[in-house]
C-alpha cells in the first residue's frame, strides 16, 4: 500500500509570501501570464519564476499552463479561495487601523448583479461619487456577479457590500432595501405578438418563454406557471438576447427594457396582467463589523433615499 507523501508545514507567513499570493491571485484573474504582465508591471519570465517560488514554498502544484490559458489544479482552487480570505482579512485590518487614525483610506469592494446601471434613481452611482469626492485615497473595486456568489463573497470577506434581489436571503447577513424594480412581460418586434394591439391571453401563454435561472419568490413563480417556460438565462442580458431573437417572450425590469421600447424593438404584453415587483437589497455583514469606509458609503446611500 502506497503511503501519502508527508509535506512540510508552513510555520510563518512572510511579506514575501503575501506578495506571491497577490501575484498568484492576479495571474488567475487575468487568465494567463501574458495578460498579467501589464497588470503586474513585470515580465512573463519574472511571473513564471515567482509562481514557481510560490509552488515550492507551498509544496504543491497550483495550475497548469496550456494553449487555452491557465487551469487550476484542485489544490490551486483551494489555495485561491484561501488567498481571497487572507487578502480580505489584511484589507479589513488596514481599514480598522485607518479608522483608529480617523483617516479614510483603503478599499471598498462592492459586488452588483447585472443591469443596475440603468436604474433611474442611481443611488449606488451617486453614493460612490460622494465617497470618492470625500477622499481620493479610497479605492473602489466593483465586481459584477450572481446573487449567490455575492452573498458568499460578503460572508468570506471578498466583498464589503453587495446588491442582490430580495428572494436571495442568507441567515447572518443584513439586508436593506435599495431599489424596487417593476417587471413586465416583453416581446420583440420580430415576434408574432408584436403586431397585435391586445393579444389574447391564450396566445401569450402558448408562446415560448425565457425565465431566470435564479430562485424566484412564490408569487413570481406562480405568474410563470401559466406560461410556456422552455429556456433559461443567468441574467437580464441573457433574457434580452433571447427576446430579441423574436422566438421568445420574457420578463425584464422596465428601466432595463426601456432602451429597446424607445426604439420600438420591444413592447409590453398585457401589462395589467403580467407584471410584478422585485426588491434589490444591499447586503452586508452585521453593522458591528463595518469599517469606516463602508459605514460612510451606507450613510450616503441612506441620504440618497431621504
């Protein structure tokens, strides 16, 4: 029976280790050594040497290089997840120390679901502008992601704050209503229903319908039960793509669909029947864990709502 090789243990994390971990995370996010060159300001050969140094120090293979880019090993995937937690903890420590010094400097890592930029209230946009005007030493980092990944990122510290639909709530996180979006059922100008001023409800229910792949609230799921749902999309853009083929109908936020409605590329279908509201919430850890930058951002958001 073959025994598993016993590996050396890491006794201390040095500044050099943290530098290598930051490099590793950046390289993976960029997808290749070539793409990471300009981001890191070092050559591919230097990146290769430092990646090898990290693998030697950790005593494990982190990734493979191929024509399609970088592929993480199972161990590399685990190290990447741990590195995100480590770097987030370091940033939290820096923010807390700056709070003691009463100086706003550091990062605000914010994650959003897609298509909020067309929200007419623009509360997030205005709050970020106010925050940046308050101090030019604040670095704002925005990530677009799915609701579940945003909540996971807030829990593990990758994100300070996120914006997610109200139907995704996790115990231990705090949720605050940010927007209320009005959804309507749309078809494109290439769909047979477009030319019918008031289509029969039966025709609407027979039409191919694209739905979100995310969890729905009970009332939204009930509305979809009467429709011929036969395609899914991960976000609003995916739903819009399929609607614009002229083959599907689907629900979109009114503010997001307005771009195509104004150009007469889409129209609402039986607006009094097929509609629902959905809340977008800001999600954070409990208030006691907020750093000064996040607290100031949330204050600006609250002022926008007043």
